[in-house]
C-alpha cells in the first residue's frame, strides 16, 4: 500500500507541475493574466462568423480567417500580444527576442483532418527545408483545449533525434508518438515552440471546435528584409506598436 501511495503522490506531483522547459522540450506554455477571459476571447472569435472563413486544403482542411479580414485586425492582434505580455513571457522562456511576422487565425471543426507529424524546419539530406532563420510559432488558444479538440502535440526535443531524411524522420515520429505531449491549455493560454521541434495537430474528436491564433516569429526583424518596406506588413504594425508602448512606459 505504501508503495502505491508513494507512486501516486509522485505521479500527481509530476502531472500538476507540468512546466515544460523550452530548452529541453522545444516548447513551453505561456499563461498570461487576463480578466474576464471568456468575454474577452468571445469578441475575438470567428466561431459565429463562418462566412469570413475559408477552408485551407493544404492545412488538412482547417478553416482560416480570410486574408482581407485578417489584415483589418492586425492592430488587434498586435495589442493582444503586447498588452497581455505574451511576447514578454515568450522572450523570458526562450531567452531571446521574439518578433511576430505572420499571423494566422484558424478553426478546426469535425471535418478538419489530422495535420501529420512534422517539423517546420529540417534537413533532408544536405538541404535545409523551411525558413533559413530562427523560427518560432506562438499559438494562442481561444477556448480550453486538449488532445480531444486539437491541441498541438509535441515529441519533446530531448527524445526526438533529428533524422536527416524527412520520410524516416516522420516514421520515427509515429513510432515514438506514444511519448508525445499534448499540453492542456485553458482559454487564453498559449504555447511557443521551435520550428525544429516535431509536432502535429490531432483530429478533433468532440464538438468543441478548436480556434487558435498562430504567429510565426523570429528573433530579429533583420531576418526579414523583404518585409521591411511595406508599412502594412504585420511585422511593421507590430514594430510600431512595440515602439509606442516602450516610449509610453518611459
Ligand atoms: Fe507546423
């Protein structure tokens, strides 16, 4: 009996202390403090505005907010990131600066398929595939999210050797996927993960549609010289707001 109790307490402790260190896991959870979360995220939600969504077949059939609508909301997304410290917390977790440059707002429904195990950046033989600079994804979840409604799953960096063949790498991911972690996220929580970490989006199993806002980020705006000159690019909307908020805080 004693043994079982000991084991229970160890397991409970382990499950309740699930803080994923970015350096070992390749991902980490961001828990900002936001008041009246439910009402706040309902305002941002497109769940009741399906006419503004478009199905993306390349992304396993996820429903995405149309580009022109997305652009109108750039300031709202920027304020969300800065005002509620998502960026600040992300920078503390990963130990370097975080600059978002692309935003995607998407909903999974029952028809959305699994997005298979993959890395956003990897070697295939001698070729490096994906962006040639530091890439992070920051995903904010608009409802409580777990494995049953499409929480992104990860195979921790420590136990996921990067095989330089994309096919073998994917096969190995499926073989080791029993060790994967699907963080449980409450409304408004986020994850930040490296472009190099193995991840997937499971198929939705219940009716609680998963809605998320996902930002592609890098560690230096100079990594993106092509975006520099267009003041309407998301990166530049973000940089202006960041500058304003810093000068207001002085
Ligand atoms: Fe991905």
